[in-house]
C-alpha cells in the first residue's frame, strides 16, 4: 500500500520539540527533506507557532555557483522565548484534554524558530503555507489535515509584518503575543493580523503620560532600528511634542550594527544632559547597548523602558539600571504551567535538538559523548528544578499569558466555526474577530483593528536586601478610563541610585512667577532663559511665556508676580511736609492777627496814624486770609476743596494787592497834597480808597465766578506723572481761568511796584513806598520763580510749591510793611512821636 508522506521542515532551525505519542504507538514522525529531522504534533487542525528562540543567524557567504545552505540560527538560546513556545504546547494539550472546548477534536502544532530574522520568518511563512492540500496517512489510523488554521507569533514586529503579508491573502490569522508595532493595526495592509498584547500606540501614550506625570521635560530617546522601535518611538515623539516634552537626542541602533555604531550611541548617552532616557528597544538590542555602557562608567541615568525589555527577567542583571520604570503587561498566573515546564525527562530532551541545546547550556555538559577525549558528559544528576533561568521563572508571567490567550482565542474561533464534519476546514478568520472570552479570569477580545483593550502595570526595578533586582508593580494604566484618570501610581518608587525623590530632568529650571520664558536660539522649546517681567508687567504662573500689564490703577509688587493697588498720594495733614506748611500757615495768620492787635493797641500813635490805619487793618485782614487759604491746598482733594482753594487764593491775594495799591496811591496823593494849590486828597479820600479796593477785588470775583461756572477745578487721579503710584490732585478745569487769576494778581503787583518806585524818593516821614517797593520785589520774585517750579514739580510737590509761594509772598508783605512799624512801637517808642516824624529828613 502506497503511503504519501507530507514533509514538514524542521520545527526549529536547530531542532524541535518532541510531541506526545498518539495512542500506544501511533506516533507520526515527519522527516525533514533539507534539514535535520524534526517532530511536530499532528491533529485534526494544526496551529502554527513562530518564536525567536535564537537571536542571531550564521553569516552565509554565497559564491553564486551552488545552491546556498539554509540559514541557520546561532548564539545561545533565549530561555524566555523557549518558555513562550512551551506555553503554546501546554495550552494546546490543555485544550485537547478539555471536554468543553473542541470536544472530539485534536489540535496539532508546528512550531518554528525564526531566529529573530526576517528571511527565516519569511521561509517559515512559506513552510506553513506549503500544506494547503489535504494529505492523509494510510496506516495506523493516523489521519491529519495538513492545513494550518492559524499561527501564533511572531515575537518581533518586523518578522510579524513580513509573515502577515505572506499568509494574509490566504485568510490565515496571525495572532501575535509580542508584536506591538502600531502599524500592524492597519487592516488595509494586514487584514488577518491579531494580537493579544496592546499596540505600541497605547504604550507610547502611556509613556508620555508617565513622563509628564513626573514633570520631566528634557529627555533622551533611544530605539531599536526596526519596525518595533521606529514606529513605537515615532508615536511617542509625536505625543511628547504635543505635551511640550523636549527630546535632547533620538538615536537608533540594531544588535547587528558595527560596534562603532553602538559606541557612538553610548557616548551620546554619557555626554547628554538629560537625566531621563526613554528606551523603545527589544531586549536583544538593549542588552548590547547596556553591555557597552557597562565597560565605561557613565553618569547615572533614569531609564524609562518599553514593555519589551523592562519586564524581561534576563535584563535584571544590569544593576546600574536599578530604579528603571516602565509599563508591562499585567502579571498573571497560569495553573499547571510550571509543572509542565519542569517536566523534562531525559528521553524528551534528547529527542529534541533545541531542548538538548538548552539542557547543555544550562548544565554545561553534553548529553552524548562526541569524542574519546570528551569528559564533560551529563551524568544524569542534573536537576532543572535547581537552575535559575527565565525558562523556569514563572513569577512574572506577562508575555507568557499573551501566548496562552492567543492559543485559546484561536481554539475558540475554531470551536465556533467548525462544522458537523470532522475534517471540514472552517474560516477561522471571521470567527476570530468576534471572540470574546474569559480564560483564567483574563479577558480575551479584539477591536476592529485586531487589538485588545490596553491595560498595563507600572513596574519598577527595585533592589532587594540580597543585592539583586526585582520587578515591583507600583501602578496601573488603563486606556479605557476617562482622560486624566488612565495612570495611577499607588506605591513608592525607587529611583536611579536608590533615590526616593523624583529626579529632575529639565533643560532649564522652571521660570518662577515674575519672569517670562525666552527661548534659546537654536535649541528646543524646553531650553529657555528666564527674563524678569518689564516694569509695570507681571506673570503669576511658573513657566509663563508672556508678561501682562496690570490694570491702570494697579502696579506690580517687588517680585512682579502680583498686581497691587497703586498707593494714592496727596499732600496730607499727617505727613511731615504738610505739618510744616500748616505750622507756617497758622503761624503767619497768628502773626497777622498779633500785628493787627499791636496796631490797634497803638492806633492813636503817630506812626499808625501817619500810615493810613484803615488800609493797614484791611491789609492785615487780607494777609490773614492769605495765610489761611493755604490750608485748603492740604488734604485729599474734593470737588469743594478744589474750587475753594483756587478761588480763595485768587480773591484774598487781589484783596491784599488792592490794599497795597491803595496805600501806595495814598502816599503819592498825600505828597502831592502838600504842594501849594493842590487839593488832590479830596479826590482820593477814604471813600475812594474803599471803592478802589472793592472794585479791584470785584474784578477777581468775576473772573473766579466765570471760571467756576464754565470749567471749574475738579479732583482727578493723575496716573501719568508716576507709573507706580496715583497722584490725587486738583485739575485746573480751565487753564485759561487759572492763568487769568494769576495774571490779574501779577498785574496788580506790577502796578504797585511801579507806583512804589515812583514814590521811593518822597520824604521818609510820609513814605511807605520804600517798604512797599521791597515787599513788591519779594512778591514778584516769588511768583516769577513759582511758574517754572509749579510746572516742573511732580505730584504733591506741585501743591507744596503753590503753598510755599503763597506763604512766602504773604510773609514778604507782612515783614516788609509791618515789621518796621511794630519794631518802633514796641522797642523804640521814643521815635513814635509826631515831632520825630516831622523832623526826620
């Protein structure tokens, strides 16, 4: 009887797993045509498996004259990937022993080692497709359908992309446990790709939120030069840019790069100023870089890891990375897996070249004596329970659970799609899209892009008391939660060099309130100088890019981080200058009253009678008002005080000038009256003198009335003289009115001065002209200097200048006209006689 034997390529390029015997002796052994013999498990439906059990391949030198040898893996076995592949076998055997899932149907498997190589992965993909036609064995009732219903794998994104493009057109699902490239979510390009691990798009978003959570704005970035690293880092950098995170450098490398390339990346890390480094790399690539960094001490760095390496137990040997944090797949428990992994009897190990290689590496011995001098032969005392290897470590089952979930997802899809006939091939792809199960408490489902719900654990590399490093879960990330609530950190973290304080990684320390950021030319936006806000502007937040102006009546404080109300300034009765002016004002008024009392007491004396006592008393009264009117200039301006101060000043001074003018005219008229035939005094007697004073004063009253009616003075806040304070002052209202009042006073003063000059040479006995002349000189000098001083004086000093002019001119008139008379009356009474005055020449 003719048998048609289907040729399977070797499960691993270096070997395969042995399968469980079917029946008592019905083992289907499949011979390799071009490679070493391989063994795989047959079944009613076959599930393919592809894992990166080796990381390197031998370099093949082609001479282009003969057929090249098959690509062979090299290097040591990746124990973690070996555990993944053995987990697939465990899950399939668990399903085959189940009475609920696929009852009466047996799953087989074909597991390959891709060597983490795209060419090998492509070759494997074609191997899996090579059995599309049904093949049956004729003997021992060993039937199998050789069609592969789905494939679990590959561990890397780049090999998964290549495989998906090959098997996708045949509607064979590729369910990856570890390929996280966001590009694989594109259903236009990869319609048959699924994965049980979240896409790197979610991981990139999570890493950005983690970096922002701890306030890091200045970071370094390294990545594997592969689809996984380039795509993942691209997503991270895009999201980081939106959050205002700056990247000092972004470097890529691959494990097969020349050492000079690896050294260059290591040197960039050593020279960088960024304390925090985000590494989006595979374990195999990152291990090469860390080995290079360990050769030469470098400054401490806070590592932020992608899921690929941060939860890889084999990476924990790099103790200078203690404190690293990153996101990992949630830790899980798979009952019975550890016992299955440790159940490696010598017969099974020797039957599988890959297990043989693993065994010999772990125990440093050979299972078979290969030469007469070979003394390092395993003696049978080797115990796999005693070794410490990622293969036997089931305390951190993360990606392993993704393999487990992938196998069960495929099994449920086959279960839902299988027909009544045992050997009918279902369309698993359609059913896989709708899988929604819970296995060991873990949800298994896919969205429209073939991705699962993104949930991560935040893990931290922490030192233990024994000096080793362990993975500690310190938080969680759930992409399905509302924005801002996805990340939760619920435990204390250990940072770089065992620190407990969050390390600071910024290009420039935050600008405090009161300053603004100015970007440094040619550098990222996180590098800036802190410039104090200009005068009159503030910033009330850290890292403010702009300062803003305070409101008109507010001014910044000393730190320029808050606007305070401007102090209001006016000449107050409580301040020193105000008190001094008040004292002089009241003192001048008292002096005028006292002088009037002295003159009234001696009103019958010759010196008082000789100098027109009526006008003298009226002059003293007006001087008293002049002194007192200066008080209206002190204190907070109001509507009434503003109108009163200028009108009272104008009217009282005109009254004073009218009296002085009257006295000057009387002196002139009195002298003319002594001439023969001259009778002028009857034309300028007391009634005419009174009328003159009233007339001149009335004109000023009219000017002031028009001023108050048309445009009166009013209080205002002067915000222009000083930027930092408000001057409360009286605005003139009508400038013409103000200068008309002053001009009229000045006109009378000049008129008095001219008449006094004309009368200065008259006999002294009748002459006040010299005293009036001197007083007018002082008066005019004061008011001439007042004008520029008034215009140039700022704020309250404008008022002080005006008060000073009023007091100075009043004291000038008071002292020049009345002081000599009072001195004679009080201290030289012998001169206060008619005889003395008449005889004086």
